[in-house]
């Protein structure tokens, strides 16, 4: 159940921001925006090509949404320390 909620959170966020945002924003801006969009329940992060904003701690429930956005692959992750 929690993984579905996290996936829905990521997809809604990406729909709100738009893929064009990922294409035109530098990795630092994407990381900053994802940090601002995080809250006490959900943490968002991304890997943009070789760059990463962080990754879920070991043992946490998380989801990863992979996007093949030219010129680099982008993976947006969401995780929660909340137990299912």
C-alpha cells in the first residue's frame, strides 16, 4: 500500500512540474526543488545521469520512477520511514 502511495505522489509531482522542467533545469535546481517538495512523510530525490541528490536509506520503503529524458536518464525516488 505504501509503495502505491509513494508512486502516486511521484507521478502527481512530475505531472504538476512537467517533463519539460526536467529537460531545462540543471541538476542542482532539480535537487533543490525535490528537497522543497519533500515533507515529514515523504522524501523525494533524483539521479540525473551520473549526478545524485541522495538515495533512500537502507531498509526504507521506496519507489523509483525511471524516465529516459534526453540527454540523460532521470530516476526520481520517493521514500518514507513510515511503516506500512
